[in-house]
């Protein structure tokens, strides 16, 4: 999935290379991670034309990373809702 976003105020794209969202399974789960749930996200920063932009990735702050991750989670949830609706 490729999303349009901004990093440090610069328009760009991110290519989501890995996304897992484990919902909390409760006390019967095999591990504490499964019990409380977790989300794993990996992405590559691209320029606005879709080319890798390592220079822009180096500029990212923790705040930028969290903002991009929240955008990815929202987009994934919207996609999941769209796929779950009956036709």
C-alpha cells in the first residue's frame, strides 16, 4: 500500500512493506503481546514521484514517525471496513 503524506512539511509517499495488527486476545492468550495486542509497521519513504528518498527518511523525527504510523493504521482500518461490507 502506498500513501501520500508529509514528513517535516515535505509532501511525499510511504510504501507500507509490513503491517500486522493483533487485537487483544485476553488472558487466555499464549503471550503478553497477544494478551494486550500489538501493531507492527514497516515502511519505506518515497519522494512525491514514488522514488526512494533516504535523505527524507533521515529527517524524520519520532513525532513524524508516529504521525505516519497513525495514518497507515487509519488507512488499513478503512480498507478493512471496506472489504468487510457485504455487496
